[in-house]
C-alpha cells in the first residue's frame, strides 16, 4: 500500500491542534463561571454597567434609561392580617363543625343505645354509694352489686306500678268529675265578663268532635306508633339495666380500659379529670333526687288538702318531671293546675297554682343552691340552651341528659385548664441567679386546681 501524501498528514495534524485549542477554550469558559476561579473576578470586573459592579451569579441591574417598574409584593403579605387570622380560625371551625355533624349523625343513628347508656350512668351515680357502703361492711363485690341493683330496680318498678294503679283506680271518678268540671267551666264562661255565648261554646265542641272524627286514621296510626315507642322503651330499659349492672360491678376496670384509648401525653390529665367528673355527676343526681322528692311531697300535700283527685299520681309525676330542669317544673305544675281546674273549679286551680309557684320559688332560690352547691353550678342561660338543644336532638331523654352533660363538661374543662397551667409552671425554667426578689417568689396555686382537688379521693364507678 502506498504512503499518504505529506500534505494530507499536515492537514490532519492542524485539525487535531484546532480541536485541542477549542476544548481548552471551552474548559476555560466553564471554569470562569465558578465564583472561586481566579478568572471570575477579572470577568466580573469588566461586566460593570454604568459604574455599578455586579456580583458573580447575579443579574445586573437595569440601566438608568430603563423605565421604573414596581415589584409585585408577596401574595401572603398582600392579604390583611385580620383576614388571615379569620381564615385560619375559619377552616378550623369548619373542621370542628364537620366533626360535630358526623358525631351527631352517629348519635342519631344509635339514639336508643346512647340514651340507655346515659340513663345507666345516672342510675349508677345514684346507686354506687350504696355499693361502696356494702363493700366497706364486708360484703363481696358481686353480692353488694346484686343487692343494690335488685333493690333499686324493685323500688323503681313499684313506683311505676303504683302510678299506673292509682290512675286506673281513679279513672272512672276522674272522668265523671271532669265532665262536671267542664259543665261548671261552661257556666263560668257564660257568666264571665268575656261575653262568651252558648252558641260559641257549642261551636267549639262541635269543631273538636269533627276534628277527632276526620282524623281517625291519624289517631290510629299514632296508636300504632305508640306501640312501637313502647317496644323501644322496653328495649332501652333492658339495655339500661344491663349497663347499670356492669358499671356497678366493673366500673373501675371499664374506666382503666377507656384510659388506654387516650394518647399517652394526655392520659395523666384525663385520668385526673375522670374522678372529678364522676363526683360532679354523683352530686347532681343526688341533689336532683332530693330536690324532686321535696317538690313532690310539698306540692302533693297541697293538692291533697285542696281535695284534688289523684293527688299521689300527680306528686309522682312532679317527682319524675323534676329531672328535666325548668321545663319539667312548668309542665308538671301546669298538669296539676289543669286537673284542679276541670275537677274542682277556678278557685281551687288558683290555689294549686299558688302552691306550685311557692314551692318552685323555694326550690330555685334555697334548695338547689344549698343542696347542689358549687359542684354543679351552671349558668341559667346554659341550662335553658342545653335543655332546648337536648330536646331538639333526642326528645325528653336528651332534655334529661343535657344539664348533667353540661355540668360534667364544665368540671372537666376547668380541671384540664388548671392542670395545663400547673404543668406549664412546673416545666418553666428556674429564675436566673441574682434576679430580683419578686422574680423568685413562689407561684400561687391555681384556684381551679385547688377546687378540683377536693374530689380527688372519690373512686370511679364500681370501685
């Protein structure tokens, strides 16, 4: 093979040299962009615009002849502070409202179970001191629980049977006396200054009769609905009885199991709030039973001496309705006045009204503050709103449970607030050496914590 010409070898060598030089220039340009390269300062020194030096890696400022353009602010800084705070609080309130809505839907779906368990808690708060006394007397836990539960359920059953028996015994007499009372009321209206005529009274009676006749189907369906309600009531009573037995017998272990569901960081505070909440509930139930019994006895005596029929059943109704704050007293008092009106006349009804108002005033201003005390002190506005909300959500059962729930919540929130303050004081760093005398003064205990500690020795249910 013949050798290549010399000129072709020279051309190849020159092309190789050009390629090497091009690679060197590229490497130099890449290294000059780095801040630590010695050629970077030389390159930056010559990039001055209008005498303003530019730091390496930064965009040079615009020339003097460029128009001034205002920079756009940060979108977060453009929103007013109050609006940002409102937005932050708003989405948290939406989350809480959604949680409450879901919780209320769940409670509505299992309303019977919730009300039965709430009733069991109230009955347990009433009977648990008896179990504790029997255990201190030396009886085993099972025997003490069985005796207390059987005695309590028997007493409640006897009260219900006595009310039904009294109503059935006096039904015929009451019916005749109601008819006589209606005739007497009719004569009083005819001779009253209201200018009521006999034709108007007959028209009202005819309208009532026609209304009953045309709404027979609705009344029948209401009766069938009443049968369903009675079945639900019996089911709820059975659930409440079983729940009461287990709470009386094993309440302490149930509480310990509930504490395990609480996060570890919040467990000490919840463990301290539990006995105080139970103490508040027990004080509420005991005080309410005592106040209701006093109301029933004195109003029942007044009705009995005024010769109003069914005085004992009315007294029992007054006792039961006393568990619904404010509303129960009004309903039971109105029932007693109506019975007195249709059976004994206007004067006797006015006397019954005076007796009811006098007893209720003594109850509200003397008995409740003295018996219930500070343990379950709730503002009257909170009582009214809670009873109304409970009645709207769950009817009569919700109205009964609303006030003790508010009282227990008030106790728990107050204790947790005091506990968090005390915990923050304990974890605070000590005062520096050489500080003023006032800086090292001992911190006074929180009043809420001192009040809450009064019931620290109260055992949980079943203890």
